C-alpha cells in the first residue's frame, strides 16, 4: 500500500524489502517533537543551534530512527551553513535521494534508505573530493 507525506510516496505496512516501517504513533513515541518534525516531516532545525553542528568528535553519525550508520566524522567539514556538513555518505546504499520541490526550491533530499527518516539535503557546493555537501540535522 502506498501513502503520501508532503507529496512524497511512503510505504505503509510491512515491506517486502525489509525496510523499517513505523506508524505515526511509533514515530512520535520514538522521537522528541523537534526530532519528529525534522525526521518525519522533513523539517529543518535552525542553523547554528543543533547538537552536532559544531561537534568535532571522531565517530559515526547514525540515523536517529533506525540507527543505520549514515556519515563518518572524517568526511565532516566546516561549510559555514550552520548545519553539520559531510562530503560523502558512509555507505551509499544506506541513503536514498529524492527530489524536494518544497518552499519554492528544487533540492535533493537525503533519507535513510532503511526507514525513510530525513537527515538533511544534498547540495552541489562542496569542495572536493565529491563536490557535494550533505547538511544533516540530528541523525
């Protein structure tokens, strides 16, 4: 069965591919209201306010919902955007990319391929090696 959230298709029920599916009540129980707004409703935290925007600890950024490893700290860099920025996903199959035409813009939305949580957007304005910057609210 397919449902829609903010114009993007989302699967409802038990998927055949093993993807984690949660009901809205399960999402809300698992996340804080602000994390729910970002991860489930593709919201954005204010720039320069998140827990990880100025974090320089070594490690791996995991999905806030399914705990899938998404980004490594060694690919993080200072983008000046106010959000944690990375030039590469840890494992490309762990992320899914979708066209996001909300707010009068055309952007590329990044989602956890395992659960559909929204950790940020992809922008083509990064220094090498990839040329792309992924801005990640809490993930």
